[in-house]
């Protein structure tokens, strides 16, 4: 369940102007139009009233290009309910409704907190979940600086007030693939379901020359799928698609990550790892790992072990003062670093 907490004061002192930039949870099966997702860099014309980084403050210094030679830093982070100011839900927004009613001020505060989290993660490739609209991602990208993160891909399901996935990178995206509308998952009762969110893949070349393919998705929640059957179907489908891609691209590094809404010892997560083909960044770390709540691991990174560097490490990035979330999110980030 979402947790209540206070934002750092540094977010509020940055509220200088408004900007516009909203989706619904997995409590219903959304319509399935083919999403239009392409490798993208920012449009020549910026969004209306875009946020502008005034050069930073002592608390939030300007973003810098921290790309390292022969190094890949990749992370996954559920930014948590990043909606815009438009109420798209037919039932209503705010109060007890799923979609919050954001004002210009609360939207800008959320946007700044997402940017702050991304700065603290400091990755070359970011796998992001729970972003309502592409315009929300563009606002974050513009604030950070398109010279820092010039490329992104966005996985839109087409549902009203839905929360989608994205990939943001310091490199160049050369190809994007989406899978959700091409595959069904057969349930034990014979019914068929799609993936709850898009399975988004981006082929990326970093400024230091490292090439990889990054996949991300966000599995259905335990609230919407109490038995775990749909989530298990999602895990089996994603594993099948990853195995196929790895076999068709020998020698290429493949990384998959996201909020998978299940525990490390569950059948769902074990389906994705536990063999020589895919390794888990969680396994690089010692002791119990918490990425959500007080003692829960829901967020993961997996990588093709044969093509990854032998020098690798991983960490969970959380706020120091609470240890169960990052910035305005109730999720911590999982980050892996590979040196080649």
C-alpha cells in the first residue's frame, strides 16, 4: 500500500513556475491499441511552459555528465504515481479516487522529486515505472537536461489514466520493440490476459561505446492478482521472450528490470533467474534486501550472465532517513554497475 511521508524541503524551494504534464492501475483490463513507441530524442519544439533548470541551488546542484569509460551503470526505479494535472479518470480524481488531482504546484513538486531521484541514482540507463504520460517524462528530461539524458523510449498501453513504463538513457537508442499487443497469457481457467503493462525493449549505444539491449515492464500487483496466477503467466512469457532474444543476438548484453511485485523465492521470480542464462543483481548483495515497505523485495534487475562483465556489483539506493523509498517514491532503486 502507498506510504505517507514528507518531501525534503529542497523540493519546495524549487517551485518557481507551473507546468503541465497523467494513467489508472491494474484493477481493470485496459483497451489494447498498438502503442506508437519509437526511439526518441526531444522534439525541436519543447512542451508548453516546460520547467527550466535555473542552474541549481546549493541543495540541488546542476546535473552533470558522469559517463565513465568501459563502465555500464543501469538501474530500475518505480517513481510511484507520477500523474499530470489533467483528470483522465471517468470516475473522478483526488480524495479516495485512484488518480490524484494534481495542481500545477503539486505536479511540479512531483516532477522535481523524480528528477532528484534520477540524479541520486546516477545511471547510464534507467528503467522507470509508473509514469502516466510521455509528456511527464519529457518534463523530467528537460529539467535534467537533454544533453545529459538525450534519448528515451516510452511504453504506452493506451489505457485511460494508466501508469506506464519508460527507458531513459545517456546513450543513443537505435531500435525499440514492444511486445504487449503481440502476446496473450492463458490463465488456468482458460481465459486470456495481456501483460499488465508494456514490455518495452530498447537497443542502446552509450557514449563510451558499450552496446546493450534493455527490457522493462511492471507486473500486475498482488492486490489485483491475489492468487499470483496472472503474474506467473507474465513471468513465463517474459522469460520466453528474453531467451528468444538472447539466442538471436549472441554476444549482446541483455538486461531486464522492473517492479515485478513478488518475492525473491516466489515461483514468479525464480522463473526469471536461477540458471546460467540469466543472473539477478539482487544475488550480488548480502543479507535481506528491501526495495519497498519495511522488508519487501519487489524490484529486480536481471542480466545475460554469459555476456556481462566479470567485474560487477549492485546496490539498493534509498533515502537515508527512511530506508524504504527514494525521493517521493515508496520504492527504492536497484542499480548494477558492470566494468568491461
